[in-house]
């Protein structure tokens, strides 16, 4: 039976690739896409999610709009990376499919209560506001979650929005603290992994030839590659968010450690830092499987093969 997942997202070109990978994979049953403010404001992330579903020819996918601002802070966005629309790189038609009426947080709560306990996996690839709000409002859902597989944080790689913090955690550190402290089985794809999942000319060209959605994926990766190559001085750009879905499909592509990870919410200097006890020196109980390694060739092969099916 296919594994039931909900993707919580702020598309974003790399979010888009993650969603396409999920839609292309029969091992996964995508119950819904919940949108959150992050890379761009909520109105745009909710629109982008539907553009992506229509690109994949899957307009029946349910898309929900959620929180338009972090739990207790002002929203920080990342148009400098993703462009004004969040999906800059190619102009796609405005979506025809409707947004669901229900709020994303209510959908998360209702679904986790309705489905058998331990059968729904959450895949957050944006700030954790929707997930934490659902947990705060309905703590009974927490033990019902099978697993959370998220993109966020960094250890040896430091941060990407500040020297200490990765964007998804930085935008809503209070939400991240709640999620990391909830006691749910947690798999984290930090920058330590995603900065090894780099595009290259050959990989982007392989995307371009990957069926109907290939040209759009190549245009998106081309777009944010420009920014990232300059920033990191690397050959290509990290493809962050699809690492979560790839893990659900082929966990053997990744290596990591079960360790303690705490979120900094007090310091201005290191706000949103994931304090990852990689060397197990704190004595604090492990709460997350924090990944550090990826078979990048295997990852890009999986992605390209799956995208070509759409
Ligand atoms: C994360 O931040 C966003 O810009 C990307 O979509 C990804 O989820 C990487 O730090
Ligand atoms: Ca994202």
C-alpha cells in the first residue's frame, strides 16, 4: 500500500521539484498539499502549488492555504533567491483548479484524527508554522503522526540566511522548537546534505529531456543556479527540498545519525540555529535522525527517471 503523506510547503522552485517527484511516485499517496508563507507570501505559495499540480496534470490534488505569518514574528521572505513569484525561471499559466476552502491547519488536524494512528507522514519543506500551529491547537494529533521528514537546519554547513541559521528554521524558530520537541520520529535533511545535492550542466540537461515537465524543471534550476553559484562559488546549486521525498522512496541514498537537535530562539546572533549534537557531547536525549551524507548520483538518477514519468 502506498505511504500516505502530506507535503507542507512554500513553493519555491525546489519545493516544486519535490512536489513533482511525489506526484510521479506511486509508492506515495499525497493526501494534500498544505501551503505556508515562506519563500514568498502565502497568496503566492498557494497559487504556485496549484500551478505545479496542473503542470503535472494532477488538478485533483487538494491544495490548502495555511498560516500567512510565523507564530510570533514578522515574515521573512526569500525573493532574492526564488524571484518575485517564487517560481521565476519560466512563465506558466495561472491555475484553474480551486484552492480548498478549509484552512491547512484544520486539514492537518482533521486528517491526522481521521486516518488510522501512525499512518500519515508529514513532509515539511518550508517554515514549520502550519505543523506547529496544528500541534499546539490539537496536541492529540502528535502521537498519531507516523514520522516527520523535513528539510531544514544545518550543522557543519552553518546557515544560509544568517551565518548560523538555515532559512526554513530561521523564519519561524518558535514553530521549529515545538516540532523538534514534540517527540515525533523526525528525519532532518539539513544543508549538510542538500549542499551535496548540487546541480550541474549535465544534470540540468538531463532534466530538460525528462518528458513533459522536464523543460520547466530545467528552467527553474537554471534560475536559482545563477544566485547560488555566485553565493557558494560552486559548480551548481543545491536542490534542497526533493531530498525529503527521495528519502521516502530510497532511504539508502542517505546517511546520518540519531542525535539531539535543539533550536535557538533566544539569541539575536544565532536565532534559528539547529544546535545539532553530532558528536553526542551534550548528554541530551536524541530527538532526530539528522542526515549528513547523500549518494548524489543516485539522487539525480532517481529524480530524472521519476520526472520523466509525468
Ligand atoms: C530552504 O529554504 C527555501 O529557500 C528552500 O525552498 C528550501 O526549503 C533551503 O534553505
Ligand atoms: Ca521550501
